[in-house]
C-alpha cells in the first residue's frame, strides 16, 4: 500500500451515461474512491475536455482526497498531459491502481504509457467500462498482454489491509458490503 496511487480516468457524467453497465460502474467507482480515501491512498484524477464533456461527477469530487483537483486533458493517454505526469511523479509511488472510462481508449492508452515508463499497473476490471462490452473486454486483454495485472475493487481494497481487524478494516468492510 505504501507504493500505491489511485488513478481515475475521465469519470464525467456525459461519458458515464453511455457506458456499458453504467449503474454498476458508478457504484464500483464510488466504493473505490471511498475505500482509497479511508486508506489514505493518493489519488490523481483526469477529465477529458471538461468544457465539452463536463466535470467529474460532483458526488465523486466530494470523495477525492484532500487537495486532489482533477487534471484537464485532451490527450487520450493521461501520460500525454504534463500536469498529470508531474502530479504522478510528485506522489513518488510506482504502483498505479487504474480505473475509469473508456477502457479501450483513455484507460488503455494510459496503461500502455505507464507500463512503458516502468510503472506497475493494476487495472480495476469492475471499475472500468466502454460503450460496449466487446471494446472493454479486448482492451482488458491487451493491457494484460502488455503487463498490466487485473484486480477488482474488493480485491484491491482488502489487499491494502494486513488483517481482518481494527477500525480501518471495519470501515473498508462497510464500504464493500
């Protein structure tokens, strides 16, 4: 957990409403954000051309870690945005927990660039989506072929804990259930 940073790609309402299994995706991203905040995992969030697609959902903005302001981008890969690269490097962590939309465009290109730059990437498979399931599935397979690992919201959050005891465990358990 000491080396983990959560990266959320482009979870903007105009995009979200057309995603495959959008309601499930919303619920999983909410759990992921709440859990990361409890665990004090640093967050980096992007917004794809927010002047056209709108800002990050207000409900999720409220869940971001203190001082986490979404980074505007127009490149598909977040690594193509200097402000993103700067913020990622500033947190000093090399394992990226990656979630967001769309799996086959911005998430995929970000994962590929992160891996090429030597980051370890864990794609949260139940917290990524595309407009159709086939694009999502193919992108996940391609990210795995490039060296990314797959995880789920529950697996990632419990993976940050050492024991099934204590206040933090109870808080994470409430988020998951």
